[in-house]
C-alpha cells in the first residue's frame, strides 16, 4: 500500500497498538520503504 500510494501518502494510522515495539517496527519498515523509493526519510508519519 505504501509503495503504491507513492508521494501522495504522508500519514499512517496504526490501530490497536499494544506495545511501543510495534510502533518502532512500523517506523523501521517505513524508513526502509522511504529510502528504497527515494522519499525524504521521516516524511510519512505514524
């Protein structure tokens, strides 16, 4: 979904988070996707 949305995506909601580790894991994945697709790192917020 993130790669398909491309530069139009700027925010993702992570529902039903139970631990901070889940947010950290999503942040890591988003950072990898941003770098791979040439987006500014941190542009997509959680």
